[in-house]
């Protein structure tokens, strides 16, 4: 039996959602829907995480998901996007998101967090709509 660790984020995390320069959803994510996502590959996680996302772009800055960050889309199209982002005093990162299907994403991310380098690959899979009582991370 697989253990599932729910990812609980403070209400203020909604304010720290990814702010991509320019309006609208990147075309690479046009068919990707918000909802309940299972995320594997996070450093230190011994179980997969479940997170309700109102905006899947937040996955581009997974390492800094609790921070206020600004971002710039470098590539957008062909089922992939690349993002550089910077978080005031908390570090920076570069992420590449590959849309395998509208319900399955691969996120390669690297950068500096807390003064230390990070580099890892996440797999994200949409499994359902968010439960009505769930805390939803909004953009």
C-alpha cells in the first residue's frame, strides 16, 4: 500500500503563487486542468504528495512554492515550457515542464534555495477534481 502525504500549504501561499510575466496561461499548458495532483520526486519526501492546484503554473517553482516570486517564460510551445524565476531574498530557479498528457507532467527544476543548490525531477499526475473542502492554491 502506498502512503500518501497530503501537502498542506498556509492560506498565504495563494498570494505567493507564480506570477508569470504576461497575462494568461502559457500555450504549453492550455489543455492542463487544475485539480488534485499527485507529485513524486520531491527531495526528502518518502511518500507521494497530493496537492489541489487552481493554477498548475505553480509547479514551475515547486522548490519555492511558499515564496513570493516573479518569473519569465523563456519557452512556450510544442508541449513544453521553460521558466526562469527569482524569489525576493529566497533564491531563484529554472524549470522545464514537459506535458506528457494533459494529466501527466514532468518538471525538471534547478537553482538556489536557502543558499544551497537544488536539482531534481518531479512527476505530476492529475488524479481528480479537488474536494470541496480542500485548500486550493490559486494564482
